[in-house]
C-alpha cells in the first residue's frame, strides 16, 4: 500500500504514526486530531488512541494530545500555506487533497446572512485515508449486469459512513469502463463512464487528472456539484453509465431522473441503512416510490466484518454475502 499520506502530518504526529506496525497502517481509515484532546486512529472499524511512544491505547490519560502548534502546522500543510485560497473548502467544512484523501474540519463558523461563510479557529481534523482496492466490486457487480440488453442496471448503494461505498464504485467504474468484469465470466465492450466527483474522492483527481485507476473510457467531472455535474456530463460527454456519490438533495433526484429518461444507466450511493429509510426523506422519496432503481445494494459492517445485501426493484432480497472491500 502507498503510505505517502503519512507525509501530510507534521512532527511529532508523523513519527507516532510511523511507529505503528504495517498491519495497522495498512488498514488505517481515519486519523482524528482534536487540539488538546487524545490523538485517535480508526482502523478496521475499531478506534484507539496513540501514546507518546506510538503505542495503541484506550486510556485517555496515556494518549498524546495534539497542541495548537500541531493544528497550525497541519493546516499550513493541507492548504499549502495559502488558507485564503481555500475559502470554498472552508465553507463546506472539508478539504480534499491529492490522492483522494478527505480532511474534515471543525472549528468556529463565521456567518453571513445566517449562512456559513467559512471556518476559523480550526482545531479539529478528520483525515480519511482513501484507498484503491482492485477487485472490490468483484462479488457485487455481476448482480448489476443486464446480460440480455448488455447494460448496467440502475443501482442505488446504501450504507452508513465508512462502509466502503466510495471504494466500491471506484472499482465499478474501472471494470465497467474496461468491459472486464473480474467477478463474472461476462466479457463486454468497455462502456463510456462518467463520474461526478464533487468531493474529489472517487477519482482523486489532481489538476483534472485521476490519480486512481477508474478505467480507460471514463471521464471525470471533478469538484462539481452533483446535479449540475450530471447534466453537464450528459450534454458534453454522452456517457452510457453515470456514477455519483452521496446523493441527498432534491436537485440530485431531478438530475438522476433526467439521466434515466435519457437512457443512461445510473449507479449512485447514499447514506442510509435501507431503502425504506430513504423514502422518508422528501428529496429522495420520489426515486424510491417510483422504483427508479432496479437494484439496491446494502453494505453493512459488524465488528469489522463487511457484508452486503442485494435487493431487486421491489426491495426483495436476492443475495446476502460477505464484502471484501473497505474505505
């Protein structure tokens, strides 16, 4: 695994992390830095604090507690010493850095007309480690193939945060774009894939060029709001399959409906435990009630073990199995 993400952290946090065994670093999902409070890592669904000698502990008193200087140095690094150029990211509360790693921010909000204008006095950081796992979609993707019409079924992938949605659709893009479905005997031509990557997490683009392998026939609309990006992609790049992460707003649902009516296959993700839960959200209820999606994939984690359920348009379960991905 590429450990370049360690270079993001200032000393002494970097040194503490480097003392951890490779088996821990290889499964690292989050590093949480809270000024004056314990340095926390989350790995394989479990959390621990780090001691001054780089050991894992659940004892708050033994943990290293980052100081204000640690926060300032980290903020300088992730903003390349130009915080004023990242006003939009500060307004949203996160920064995505090269490699697709997303850093959530917490601090004091500055309001304008009752809306968040930006953050200041930032003292909390959640560094989410992005990973490329080739083959993550192997066990799920075969259920989404329409062999008769040689197309991808309209699919909604659901799970709480950190259950592997982004990692999964990244690998789906790669396999669909290449036409090589590694979990199936099916061999089709590669399809034109469009990724709407509002948070720059799926493709991890740097200056518009994906840093992850998302396939040879994939186009990426990076840093663009999902609804607007979907319509731009349809007009400009004529995709056969659109992938979009974390839908949730009314305009997202409208854009998905337009894409479906245009004959484009959709693979979307959303936060939730089941389709019934989404039907209670006014913005997405229409998609669920009108059965716009042909397949539902429900990801879940129990004690670090990842599994999935696959449901059809009527939300009838057709498969229950283990899921090999994480991220």
